[in-house]
C-alpha cells in the first residue's frame, strides 16, 4: 500500500476536503496511473451527498480519469509505462458471466465494481479520480489515442460513453433524425457524437439560451421545450430521442415526437418513478428505454471514434481547491460543459 493525495467527501452535508488515501500495491495484473485530469460528473455529487443510497465515507469521487501509466505489474501485457490512459465508471467485474463474456461488463450479473463507492476484490472501498494516482486491473484501463488531449478526453470516460453507446445501439447515422434532450455535460457530447456519426441532430432544450453553442457543437436544429408550439411542429419526427435530463418531464409529450418505430432512451435518471400513458407507445410501435455507460470494448471504440473525429469535451479546467464551488455551479447548470480537475493542484 502507498499513500496519495486526494479530495474526499466526509459526510453528506460537509464540503469536500483535502486528504490522503491508501492505494493498493501494484499486483501482477495491475497498472499504476498518475492521474492528470479528472472530470466532475453529476453522479459524483449525488454519491458524495448520499442521494443514491447510503454512501460510505470518506468518499473520493471521480470516474472520468485521464493520466499516464507509471508502473505495470509483472503479468501486464496491454499497457506500458508512459502510455496515455483513461479509467471510466468501472474498475473490475466478474469476467465470467454471460454479460462480461459479451463485453458488457456494466451489466455484470454479479455487479461490476464501480470506480468509487464499491468494494474492490481486496475488500477495500474503491476510491475515484479526485486523487494523484490510482491502481487498476489492466483490463479496465483504456488507451487514449494521441489525437486527444488528456484534459478533453477525461469526460469521455463517462459522458462520452454514456451517450455513444445508445447512439450506436439505436443506429444513429446518415438518414436518421436524432433529438438530444438537454444540453449539459451528457447532452453536449451526444450532439457532437451523433453529428459525427452522420445523423441529423436536433437539440431540445428548455430555452434558446444555449442555441448558439448547440449549433456550433454540431446540431442542425434547436428548439425550446418551454414553447408548446415545438411539440406540435415536431410531432412524429425522430427516430431516436436521447434524454439526458434527470428532472421529471412529460414523457407522453416527448414520446409523441417519435416517428413510427422510434425509441426514446434515458441516460439521465430522476430519483422518483415516472409515469406514461402506454398508448403513447402502442400508437407508433414506439419504445421507451434506458442505457448504462458501455462495456470496456465499446468504451475503447468510442475513444478511437472521438480521436478520429477530433471530438473532445468542452471543458473548464479547475484546481482541486475549487471542487466545492464547481459542485454548486453544476447544480445551477452554470458550466459549459464539464469541469475537469487539474490533479497537479493536489500535490
Ligand atoms: Zn458519470
Ligand atoms: Zn460478470
């Protein structure tokens, strides 16, 4: 074990504070990563504040990690010292169940080990990327292609794969009309990726406040959902709607925007159950679905795709000392579009 600097939540109500944590020694299949950047995801805030079940404290959040390999275990074959690498929401899984064998470790039957807030194979709580170093089993370490800078690559490890996976699964591409609901951390990546895949992209946002950004990021159209005329105008239009908003919305109104056979996929999750009128699905053979990040193989595919199309996240780099301030700004939707912690400020 060795000690590293980190920022941790110590309770649901206190601000995060600088601290030190123990990382496990590098085992035969492990990679030691010097973290350079860590994105701030909305999930970090939910978990730090015990809003998704009871959190064990202290908790070091962060599952959008980009850095450099500084040591590898004796049996490691996939990575070498000096490699540019990333770690996303998972750091381990059983490796044997049907879903793991299919490369969908996020659906591991035994439950995948999350980057923070889980218990690792060593019996210790996992701690995330608001830290200077992390030790991860090689199979869960991604390669960041040279075409992507580490700071703009970090948010791809959660926001990127969370939107890439449903866009791929539901066939976004030329001739397809894709709507993205909400232009935040997830939404801005959904727009960039769907556009790069060749789809015709529409942003559905509460207001037209971010219209200029949306069009610059690759959207073809931009509509305000606060205007009832939007729902009349766009009825029956979309093959796919990716909903990135975790607030409660009028599902029937959004489902009415789908073409026959269209799907609305949720990647944001409101805390309370939602209701919908099943006729909204029956008339039009529509689907209402969800999607969770992506497997390791698909995450690598996403990073390679983003490098090829020069797609990084739009970021604001902050020192660790501004994490608490950044949390308040995320909650106020005052970020364009992802905060990324420069972990050099932790040492
Ligand atoms: Zn996340
Ligand atoms: Zn499994």
